């Protein structure tokens, strides 16, 4: 985040004199306590300063990049996940290709008749199946999908960073976000490289609350 001149001054005063009350900081800057309040709130929320009742403000000693890392490590999958696009295991490869285009996604999740996760379909899985002379309307997707138990998954409460690491390690574009059901797993979300990119942009622009 970009700090204003006044905010930089406040940090310097607290570094040199902390713990120091808001009143005293204001005095040193020839401003009123009320004028300073928004700046102190920003600096405290951003983690540069900390405040203790009856003691005052003190410098946390954390650098900008340490604060950034701290923030990144708190991101959860559920804050960034998208809606999952799901097809049933008996739909044809042709219909799955249509779904992928219509829904504008790169990964489809495949479920059985009890809506439990049984497979994943990527763009290349569908391309590969289209390369021969087969009739794509008569091949069900369960023939060509990557199937359980080889599916890499994540949960809503997982750290975004851990999910990102799985994408890299497994060299895949997306993960189903699942929750445990009676006989398997239900798909409740989709976490892709696009979601990770969005998180990065929000972090860089300091937009994430
Ligand atoms: P593409 O195949 O279009 O490059 P991916 O890199 O995502 O897209 O997929 C590579 C392979 O990994 C595909 O065969 C796909 O079925 C499989 N795959 C994709 N996502 C997962 C996942 N979450 N778990 C296990 N396998 C997956």
C-alpha cells in the first residue's frame, strides 16, 4: 500500500517515541487528535502500528513485504472459489464439449447419479477424444475422464496458498472444492489458476478486505 507523507511521519514518530498516545503524536505534528484518527486507523489496520489501551501506539517492526506475506497466508479457498460446472458421467463427450464452451470454463467435474464426484475433464481430455473418427455423441465422458481416486481436491477452509501449490505440483489448471458426503464427496466449488491470479491482483492493489 502507498502511504501518505503524513502516515510516513506518524510511523517515524512512533518508531522514535513509542509507545506514544494519539494525543502526543498529534501534538508533534501540530494537528488535532481528530484529524489524525483516520491515519492511525489505517496504519493500525494495515499492521504497521499496534495500539494498547492506556499505553498508546507502538511500531510492530514489520516490513511491507512481511505484512503482505501475512495477508497472503490468511487467504482461504472459499474467498476466491468460483461456481463449479458439473456434468453427469453418462453424458456424451460431444455434450461435455458444448458445456465447456457454453459455460466458458477449462475444467469440468463429473458426478454420478448421486451427485458425487467421480471424475475431471480438461480441455485436452476432450481434444484427445475428438482426434479419432469416433462418434462423439456416443462416447460417455466416464470413458475418457480422469477418475477417482486420482482426483486432487481442496476444501473451502484450505489455505489458498496450499491449493495453489497443488496446482503447480500436479501441473493442472483447477481443483474441485469438495465437502464430505455420505458415500463420497460433493462438489461445491471450483478453484482455478484464474482465481489465484485474482487473489494476486487484489493483494497487489490492496483491495482485499
Ligand atoms: P489440460 O489437459 O487442458 O492441459 P489440465 O492441465 O488441467 O488441463 O489437465 C491435465 C490432466 O490432468 C488431464 O488429463 C485432466 O483430466 C487431469 N486433471 C485436471 N484436473 C485434475 C484434478 N483436480 N485432479 C486430477 N486430475 C486432474
